[in-house]
C-alpha cells in the first residue's frame, strides 16, 4: 500500500462524520434535556399527561365493556317449609356484579326471632321491622337445602339500562340507613319489595298489565297456603272480615312469591318486549318431604257440626249433657273473646267489620257461668238460656237474609254462621223439651236408688 492511500484511510477513520455514521447509538454529546440532573416541570407534565391518557383510555374502554353487560339478575323462589311463617314461601334477587366481581343475594325477608312474645306483639300492632340482608349465593343454597325447601332460579332478561336501575335500587335499600323497613304482610314484604324494584326498572308497563283481576282474594290465598295446618287454617279464616273477600288485582297478588314468579313468566311479555322476561325455572333443590294433607275449610266445619250433633244426641237424656254443653260454650266464648280482641285491640286489617262477632262474642261467658252445677238446677236458667239462644237465632237469620239481597258486605262466612246457629237451635230444642233440667238429675238419682234397693233384696 502506498503512503498516500494509507494517509487517506487514517484521515477518514479519525473524522467525526465517520464516528456518527458507524456508531449512531453513541452520540458525541448528551442533549441538555437528558442531563444527569433532575427533569424539569415541563418534562414531568408531558410525561404524566401521556401516562394519564393511556390510563383513562383503558379505563373508559373497560367501563364501556362493563356497561354493555355489567349486571346479571336472577329471581330466586323458595317453596314452603315446615314452620308457620314459611307456608307462604320466600324469594330474593341474585345479583352478579361483573365490575366488582360480586355474586350476592338481596334478601328482604329478614327479621329477629330472639323474643317470640315481643314478635307477636309487634305483629298484631303492625310494629314489625324487617331488613335487607346481603348474603352469598352459595350460602343461600346451603341454608335452604338444610331447611328442605324447594330452591328454583329464573334468569331475568333486562336491558343494560333496566339492570343498572334495578341494581341501584337494591344497593340503595341495602345501605345501613335504608335497610330497615316497616313490615306489612300484604303491602310491604319480601315479595312486594322485589315487585317495586322491577316496576321501577321496567317502567309503567310492568304495573299496567298487572291491573287485571283473576278472581283471587286474600281469603282464597290464605286458605290455599294454610292447607297443611287445619287449626291455623280455621282460625285465620274465622278471623277475617270483608276486607279479605275483596277481588285482588295481579299487582296485589304479588305479595306472594309464587304469584310474582307467575307474573314474570306470563306469556304476554313475549308480545310486549318481543322476548321473554324470565327464563324457564331451574330447580336447584327440590323438597324431599312428601306433601301434607290438603285440608279444606268446609269439610272441617261441617264435620264439626255433625260431630257436635251426634254427641248431643248421645248425651241428650243423661246428666252429662250439662258438662258437654258447658264445654261447648267455653269453646265458643273463647273464640268470641279472641275475635273481639283482634277487632278492637289490634291494628290488623282483616278483623274489622267481621260479621262473626254477631254470633261469636264474649257474652257467651255468661252462658258458661250459668250452666254450672249449682245454677243449672235453678228454675230461671232454662228460660233465660232459651231466650238467649232465640235472640241469636233471629240475628243470624236476619243477617243471612240481608246477605242474600247483598245489603251487607260480601263475606264468605256462611259456614261459621251455620255452626253457631246449629248450636243455638240445639239449645232451644233442649230447653223446650226439658224446661227443668234438674228433673233429669232427680230421675237418674231415683233410678239409681231403686237399683240399689233391688240389688239389696
């Protein structure tokens, strides 16, 4: 290599342009903005603005995804149990919150049973307080499975806006200051709270189509639900007045959980919303206990009337008739006292204007007192009792005539009137045939002495 060419090569390597082209990642000098000192405020603002834009872009993208399908709601319907307060069933709403990864139930049917006497007092005076309980879905399944109650699930098909409205309604009622509410077994219970929330979410259409009347009354509903327990069935049917015989709309029927489920599953929602409102019921757990005997009011009442007449015929000419009649009047007077207490000393809506008070009242205690062993032998007792029951017979017949002509309010209590009128008629006939009941005891004593004399001979 010649000296000239070697000189050119050395000159080219030592030039700064060659160093920049061959080593672009190693600049000859650092820029002022990337100095070793701390970054200035303008650089910080530019960096954080760029970072926040990325964060909020991801956040709003995620928020739009959640709004497209943020909530999923299911209706839980629970069947009858073994306790009295479980005869009407129960329901709750199952909420899946995808934004907060929640899977919870909103239960509006929680109350305290630590003091049963106070619970009864609060119930008859309408001072009961229920509250909203939030529980996990798996815990609800375990609890109602342990209680051996049917547990079914229906998915509610709501739009995004409707589901958000219903979720806000549930979360608002679950707040500490809003979770307790006054209980009313017809107008404010676990089922009506869910009904009101669905009406708020779906809109006026929900209540509009619930104004139809299907022939149900409170009395019919209670007779249907109380069939497993004949004693409570008769007592509740006896204590209800005309208020229980008013025809109800479907909106009012939804105080029962199964009626709310039936309304949501009605076929007319397919025409209104062009899709079903709820899915087909999915049975999570089915009650294993066989159904109890379905008691009916009318056979029970007329069976009691027949039993009383047979016992009266058996004791008709015996001294034990007084004991049988006194025991019967004790039962009637006790029922009349309870009915009077419910009508005038409680705030329950069913007992007022109950026509049964005409024949079942506390004045029957006077008859019970009059039929004691010492007063039964008085000459005035049969006459007073005969007039007493004649008055009852006349009052009962007048009421039945007014009922035929629709003068009095509708109340399906004819069987209880027949029960008391049969007792009154039996007493009238007895005291007409035996105006002096003491003569029966004297005859029985005489026959017993004659038997003793004959046996001694």
